[in-house]
C-alpha cells in the first residue's frame, strides 16, 4: 500500500490563514503538514537570517515524507528575484530531500497556465515590499 499524498507547508509564524485554507481546499485524502518560521512584524528577512530556520523547518517536514514542500512566504520568495528564490528552494530541497515550490512559483505557473501576461498587483504589503514583488514579476516576464 502506498503512503497517502501529502503537502508540507513552511509558513511565517504569524500567518493564521494558510493552514485552514489548505485544509479546506485540499482534495480528500491529501494530508497537510505545517511548520512555521518565527516571523512577526517584518515581512522580509535576509536569506542569511532565514537559512538555519529554513533547514530546521525542512528537516522537520521531511519526517512525514511529503510529496512536495511549499514555501509560503511571498515577500521572502520574491524579495531579490529569481536567484534568491532559487537559493531558498535549494536550501529546502537539500535539507528535506523533497521537491519544493514557492508561492511565487505557484503564482507564475498559474499565470502561465491561463495565458496571463499583464496584471495588477493588490497586496497587504507596504509600498517597498510591493515594489519588490513588481520587480520579481517583471523579471519573470509579466507587465505589472
């Protein structure tokens, strides 16, 4: 018998919405396993501050052997462009042995799937963080 499908989530400790949303919208039989990064106040942290907590979170999630890990911290995954996002993914994959996707990747994959090339950004973030997201989306080929 094969193991049930599961998704591992790494989310900021202050996020109260993602876990219930994933549990509500996951297909029947898909397990949602969550670990949190200690983050309050500041939405973005430099990768140098995130590396150790990311490794610990990824290692903890690897114990349940999820089919995929989602790094759900949009501001951090879009912060410094594709190279920064790739570094986050590599840290998580090396620590967990699991395929990993960021929120930013999921967003752009959905845009590509539906042929979206031009968009308007509405977010809960401050202007500076919004600009980083605009920069990321522009770098990935979208008009914002």
